[in-house]
C-alpha cells in the first residue's frame, strides 16, 4: 500500500501548536471512526482559510489508508500562505498553497472535485455573508460522496456555523465537543479546536461506507 508523505521543513511558529496539532490528529481519527468513514484510493483535499496550514500533516495522516494525491490550501493572508509553502513539501502528493478568496473557487476551472474539504477554526460569526459565499462554493466543490469537516473556537460561532449548514443541501454526520482542547487566555470559553463537525452531501440512509 502506498502512503502519502508530507515533509515538515519548518517548526511550528508558536509554543503549544505542536500539542494542539497532535490532539487534532487524534480527534480527526476518532471522529472518522465514530462516523464509520474510511477514505480509500487516491483522493483530493481542500483546506479552506488555511492560514499557516499547521494541520496539514495530521490531516493527511487521519485520511489513511487513502492516498492524498492533490492537496490545496487557500487563504487571503499572503504571509501565512508563504509560511505554509515553506513548511510543507511532499514527494508523493501534488501540494499547492494559494493566496486567494475561497468564495471564488468556482472560477478556478482546473481544480478537481474534492473528497474532503477542511475548515479549521472557521469564523462564520465575524463575517456571515462572506462565509455564506465560501460555504456555497465549498459544497459545490465537493464530490457527491465527499465530506466537509470544520472545527471552531467558540460555542456560539459553532452553533452559527451548524445553523448555516442546516439550511443547505447537506447532512450532518457528526458534531462533537473536544474536551481535550486547550483553553486560550484571550477570551472566556475559547479553546483550540473546541468543536468538530462533519457533513456530507448524500442522505445518511444511502451513504456508502468507505472501506
């Protein structure tokens, strides 16, 4: 079995990130297992509003035994995208980090459909109308049997995101509170990857197990 190799060329920029990333990798694996999701074959992954894309390595690991053959991160922050590009390389995967607006994904005609779209620490609450456009494009970019996964810092922002997804042609697969998330001092009730949600396009009753 071939494996996707992600090579981390730079350390993480801040203290505590490495531990947060390890915890994220565990909750991703546990959540996929709890939902009966097992990716296989050669797949494509889109990381929306990825920032420095610190999670790239553990995200790819959590998707095993699938082979990630196309991985793209997109974010408006050019400095963060440049850092992500310096940090992550691969000998087995076509990997791109792009400065751009995820609400314009539909104009990028050369992109594949994605098996998984990931949004870490979405901030729907901050600019709801911007995120409405991003989510419209992300769901359109998903394969019919693809999954969208998000994490959130706050209870309220996660509730707002879930409410928005409820109004769309998608189905909730899993919604879990991460009790191992690290509390952050800048706001009460804020913690790293506090919530994780998974959605799919297909009705749950007709959803094929990926095994």
